[in-house]
C-alpha cells in the first residue's frame, strides 16, 4: 500500500483544480458542473465548494448524474441505481464532468451517453482527481487532472473521503 495523495495534498489539489476550471469561464455564465454517482460525488462536492469560495456562488449550477443503466460492462448483475439530480438545462452549455478516478474510460463513456438525455452541450470537459494513464480502453482523456499516475492492471486506487471513510487520502493497493 502506497499513499498517492495525503489529506493536505488533496486540499491543495482541489484549490488548483477549481482555479483551472474557472479560468475558462470566470463568471460561469455558460458552465454547469455534473458529478458522477456514486464515488465521484464526494470529489465533485469539494470542487464545487472550492469554486463557490472563489466566485459568486449564485452562478454555480451543480448536478449529480447516475450512470448505472448506461454502463456496458456490468450487464449481468443486479445494480441499485443512485439518484440523478440535474434540475437545469445543459443545452449549449459548457459541461464539466467530475469523477474521482479515470482508468478504463468506460464510466465516462456511460456518463456521456447519459448526458444526451438532458440536452446537447456546447462542450464537455472532464475533471478527475486521479488519472490512471495505463489500461485505457477508450480514447478518453481528462481536461483537468489532480494527479496522473502509472499503474498496473492488478493494482487498485482507493480514494477515501471523510464522509465515507473517516479520513482523506488516495492510496495505491498493490
């Protein structure tokens, strides 16, 4: 087991990512944020909170997306869906998708499929805390990355959040 990001490093990374995201649209008039259920929500909640500390919070539109029934890699199991909560239009908007770990790209592909049910965005950007660069199965790359790491297929990345795990850290399990 190896620590990739400690709690202070996560806090610094969140601030950096928040500033990078708002550089593209400082007033956020045409930007919406969508966290991917279930584990991406812990990260997206933090990113959106950081952004609200930087700019006028009234301009921040934030939703949560469940992709359970859009996945192509879990068809033979029973899955319990999470709640999708997007109460605004994404039509012609800059959508920033937020997830904790990017690995194969299948979760993001499913999220892109699900987004189409809510309209046609002008642009979709991806923000991830951890980009596992090896073993990508689809040509999907993040626009905003907290930390890029190289891993073997046998390794696992675990992101722990206080709300769920009583501590904050990112670890690599070998």
